C-alpha cells in the first residue's frame, strides 16, 4: 500500500452523480476525495457512529449541518459530529473538490 498519495491523481467527475475516490482506509479512518460538478449534490445523510469532516480543497459548497446550512470555501474545514445529518451541494460555477475524512466517534 502506498503511504504517499497525490490528490490530483484521485480527482475526477461523473455525469450521473458526484465523484468520489478513497485515498486511504483502515479500521480507524477513511480518507477520500469527493468532487461535485456545478449543480451536483451529496444528499443529506447521517453516520450514527462516525464523525466526518470536509476540507474544501477548491470551489465553494453549501453544506447542510443538521437544520443549518453554511457556505464553505477553499481552505475551510466543515465538521459533522456523529449522528448529525450532513450533505453538500455545489452551487458554484466550477468543480467543488473536498478532502473527506470519516472516523469512529469516541
């Protein structure tokens, strides 16, 4: 297994739904990349036993965090603790690229 990954090698697109690829997976952590083209959405959902973060690599997204919606831009981290409904839509004009991490809640 490679311990060094180049993020740009895991970026892509799908016409039917947002694109995602796994960079690393273990029993304690899943690290991946999600790419949303303009208008694409990751439907709000929850992980009852997992915390999740989104790091905005590029673009701008509208994130659901429970009943709240927030805008995330390049360089920001959006945190969704276990059990909180979360999702994102790309309302911008260019690709939204996210580094995504999921870990079991303590």
